[in-house]
């Protein structure tokens, strides 16, 4: 039987990993990717705001900024990844004892090309997260924790990362296990996570961009990965000229603009759709929420939870009773621990 205490302690190597990230900038450095993606959408929403009357430093701007680093570093990377290793190894051990099958070593996905692993991992993760998100709204106790995220009353990019630390336990416990057992490695998860981070930032930003623009951006990103052979798709010779590489990227942007553009807001979540997820007032028959998608909108459309009755740019955000909800970080992180759960 695996030594779970040792596995848990080994997981705390993430503390040194975080410090190394901060002190060693690189293209594979999550810390600076987080800052760069956040600044990109912040500058965009400051220069092209959807809600023009909303101040640049909106309500709780600095609180949400603190949440960004607290949730993504202090807890997610240092504390919880250690526990995740324990859960994955324990589950794999139980399955092996019962079936004599080692899920981590026999999974066929390990032989797939990079693009297949990333696409499959992204779809599985987003689908699991969609159901987990519904759970946070449906279960009264979990809703009390999730209220921290829904206490946002002025939407902006950093609002994406305001959530109760208990949500990390819920999300990571449910999503990490299937991904790890499917063979999604740390590097694969890193790429998937950066993409979903960007989409999540976009969904919460005070901006409104056409589907053709987002389609061009997605197409350009895919073209760049192909040009750099990062997807194990060697369409270009290793000595391809800069102009050829540039042409592939531009061509991919055009393909994304014309082919993906018209359907981007059907497939992917976007600010005009996600704003309704944060609506203060919901229809009586949808009191537990709408538009649960994190990156993709297709799950809401398939399962009938999509809801965009009209342009929601100026709708009231929050939930009934949000005015009495704790406003400080200390009180919010303690919220839901001892309180009696109730929907309002």
C-alpha cells in the first residue's frame, strides 16, 4: 500500500515551486502568465468598457485582486495539490486491488498526440466543472460558500477569482481525480488551465466583443501552436522561414474569424451570457441559477439552463440579501463554516 503520508508531504514541494515561479520568469511560468492575462483584460475593459459608467477601480477591486493570488497560489498550488496526490494514489490503489488494473499506467490516452490530450482533457474538465458548479448552487451548504463569488456587485476581470477557499476543495476534488487517472499530466493541465483562465477572465470582464474577434483570437492561438509544433502536428518543416510561420498564424486568424466567428458565442461562454449567471433577480422557476458554464456554453444549451432574455449590461448583480453579506476578506473566508445554510 502506498505511503500516503509521504505522498502528502512530498506535495508540499509546491511551496518551493511557487517561490521559484516568482523569482524565475519564463514562458512556462504560471505566476507571470496569470499577471499578463489579468493585465490584458484589465487594460481592455478600461479602454473599451461595456458598462461605461462603471469606475475603473470598481467596488471591491483590490479585494478581488487579493483573492486572485490567495486562491491561485497560497491555497491551490501549495496546500491542495499535496492532498490531490493522496486522493489519486488512494483511488488508483483501490481500483488496482479490486480489478488488478493500474489506471495510471494502462490508460490509452498516454499515447495520444498532444492536441488530442489537450482537447480531451479540456472537454472532460469543463464538463465536470459544469456539474460541480450546478452542485454549488443546488446544495444549500455549498451555496453558502459560493455566495462569496456571487457577492460581486460590479463585474470586472478580477471578479473571476473571488471565491471561497472551500470551493477549491470541492472543484479540485471532483475534477482532478478523473484528469489524473486519464493521464493528464502537470504540463498538459498547465496549458488547459491557462486557456480556461483566459476564458474565465473574459467572461467576467467589463467588455463586449464580437464572436468574429474572439474566433480570430482562438484561431491565431491554434495557428501559433501548430507553427511551433506544440500540438505534435508537424505540418511545417523544421527550417520553415519566418514568413511561412507568420502566414500560418495569419491564415489561422482568418479561418477563425470567418468560420468560428459566427458560432463562438454559441459554443463558448461570454460576458453577455455570464452576466446573467450573476443576476440578482432570477425567474421563480430558475432560483438555483442559470448559465453554469465556465468555458463552454454548450452544456447549458444541451441541458436547458441557458438563459439570456435580453442584453443584461445594466442588470443588478448579487443575490437577495447581498447588502448584508460580509465585505471583508476575513469575514468572507469564515462565512459558511458555522452559519445555518439558507438560500437567501
